[in-house]
C-alpha cells in the first residue's frame, strides 16, 4: 500500500478527515477525484492552510495537511505553534522531502531542523518512518490519535519488513553488545547495511529504528545504553535538537552516561546534488558510516 | 431596529465602556483599541451572532472571532452585559487564578478561539467557514481585525484563499481606528484607499461609521448580499472613543490607571468633565 492509497482509504472511511495541501500535490495526485470537496488545495499559502486546518479541527475535523517539510514547519511555524499547539488540535502535518530527500534543491529546501523545532511545541508528536512499509504501518495510529502530529514523510521502498507499529515505541531490529545504532527515517536503510559491515569486522551490533521521536521510547535508549559499550546516533538533521540531543536528555534524566557518537549534519546545510552523491559527500553511505564508527575513540 | 432598541444598545455600549475603563486600573489594558470597537462588539452580539446561551457549543451557532485580541476588554464587557460572563469575574483581571488577561482565550466561555498574535484568526475563521460550507449549514462567521493588523501578509493571503473557495459566509470587520500601536496607520504603512484594496482582492466591501449603530445595521444587512464573495465591513472608529483624555492620541496605547484616575475617566465618559488626565505619555507597552 502506498501513502496515497492509505490516505484515501482512511479518508473514505472517516468523514472527519480533510486532506489539505499548499499546492504540493506529489503525494496526493488522486485525492481530488477520490475525496471531492474534502480535498482542499489552498495554493502556496502554508500559513493560511495551517490556520484553516485549526478552524476545521475546531469543527471536529481531522485535517491532514501537506507541504514541503521546510515550508510547512518554518513558514507556518507560528501558526502551528499558536493555532494548533496552544489549542492542542488534531491537525496532522505531513512534511514532504525532509532531510536528505530534498537532494538537489539546495539549502532553502533542506528541512534539517524540523525535529528540533517541532518537538519544541508542547503536545506536538514527531514521527519519522524508515520507508514506505514503515510509513503505512505507523500512519493509522498517528492519524487516529487526538494529538497534533508532525510526520517526516518518507515513501522510499526499503528492503526491510517492519514489525507492527506500537504507538510511541521504537522498533528494535537487533541488540548488540559492542555498538548500537540509533536511527530514524530515510537513513534506516543505510544503517541496516552499516550494521552488516560492522558485523563483518567482528562487532556485535544493535540497531534501533526510532520511529517516534516524540514521544520517544526512553526504554529502548536506556536498554541500549546499558547493553552496548557504544551508541551511535544517525540522522539527516542538524546536531542541535535532534536524536543526539534526545538521547542526551534521556540519559541525563536517568542519571546515566554513555559513549555516544553523533553522525549528523553538525551545524551546516548539506551540499546539494543527486541523492547518491549527497550521501557520499556527506559521509552517510554504509561504508563511510562504518569507517567513522570503527575510527571513533571507543575502538582506538 | 426600533428607537427603543437603539436606545437600549446605546445604553449597553455605555456600560461596556465602563467595564473597559475599570479594567485599565492597576495592571492596565489596551484601553484605546478596546473603546474603538464597543459599538461593533455590542451590535454583533445583540443583533448578528445567533447563539443559544444554553447550548454554547451548538455547531449551528454563529461564530465571532476576535483577531485583534488586545481589545478583549470590549469583548468581556459585552459578555457581561449579554449575561454570558459574571461581572465579578472581571475583578480577577490579571490574576493567575483566573484567565482574564490581556488577550482572549477559551477558558472564558463564549470565546471561540485565543488570539494575540495578529493575522491568525482570519485563517482560523476561514477554516470554520469552509467546514460550514462543506456541511451546508447557514452559520455566519464574523472576524474582527484591527487596521494595523492589516500590515500582516497572512490577512491578505487568507482573503485570496477564502475568495477562491467562495466563503461568502465569512465577514471580516475592520476596526478602522486609524492607529497602529504607536503611530497613525497612514504615517507608517498607509492603508488607504482601503476599500479598493479589499475589492481588488475580490471582497464585497461596505464602509460605515463604526460608532453609529444604525449604520452598522445597514452594513451587516448589506453584507449578506452577493454570493461567493467574502464580506468586508470597514468600520471607521476613533481610538479611545468616549474619553477625551484618550481619544485619537498616539501615546495612549496601553494604559494603567490609578483608582482615582479611573473615577475621573468614568466622569469623563458620562460627560461630566472634559479631558481629566493630563499627563503626557502614559504607560506604553
């Protein structure tokens, strides 16, 4: 099942659902025909779309709104925070081409601070599916919850068959005593291959698909920190406010410490280009990630 | 509207102004912008907005959204006079134990949505108006905006979208008191010719004296005409209306008065004295 098939199916089964877009139709090409008046394209107006979504939610609707992730989360940020967040309305935000998925667009289109800013809104939930299979397994729970939610939409096909989604829980793919890779979203696939490369070097490697960054599955992080000598956070996000920050917050809250290596974008925008080249340049191919992990101080 | 109905609304408006003046004591309030929209607010709740006091959340009700949230003293004063809010509760102004603060919020029954950040509620109201269209119900959705608020691009963006969707159940009322916070609108970001701007954006526009209840009656009656267009009423008003010490003065934006000054202002309101507060710039936030 694709994102759009799921969206249309759920909308046809639940008349509360309204599908909105700020003229980003890549994910919803067939929705106008299928949903009629419950498909609303407001034009290139992220602020108005989110404000209207709040108004629709006040009337009992569940708006699922679409735009490119950077424009949705940043152009409309104050509308999300003030109209959706303060009122805690069930508006569901679908951010398209987050992180590396903006490939050749350049920094204007790079949504690499979205996790940080969206999780800063009280009551807002933040989800990052690993691939299309994970996406369609997670979305029914996300869209039927009464909370506002932001989802990093990633509908790339993956090789892994994901477990059923339990709300707020991570997917523990493997446990390992030497190192555990914590990853979310699009980079899951490469993390899976990184795990294999590290295993060939004789390491015992764990892998966790975080799935939900807010609420975060604290237990999975704590168990990894207790059971592995080394944790690695992998994210196509700035260092500030993403998974590395989340892990730090969780460990501090539990009065724990751990050797944690962050693989992130640090504090800069990435070099735009074709996705494969971007991953090479930025050091997020399985080979480059495995090398960085092996070279980190833990194994020196 | 009969003459006696008119007299009754005028008397209500006077009482609402008394509430506003009392709310300016101590911690203060945005008194000038509240006094300018009193007739608007009273007229809307008395004659335009259909709602059942016993079923405040009835989805068939009309909605009034206060987008220029800093004039909330006018809203709460009107609520008291309409029997929606206990007058004693206004004494809790700025107490953390209650929710009567400088901007409206839904803790106060009757408030449809919180505001404070300008340029938001036209969009929220458009969402409500759109839902009413989808459900084919005849609710009327009214949004009161400031004129300084029209600096915000989101207002104009929403008008374009609302007209694209034919939201003729949406009425935007501009409290045109001719002042931003600190300066006349025309001296900062000129708005005139304002009616032309709204018309160019596809709206049905009526412009009236916002303190004249009969003109407001005419404007709201005219604004149900013409299918498919967002309605705009530009209500020309005077900031600080009713108090010569405050009227149309750039330095009277946010005022915090002493009990003695409040007593003087109530005398002013009733025409017993001329301007009584002579200090230069009052508290400005």
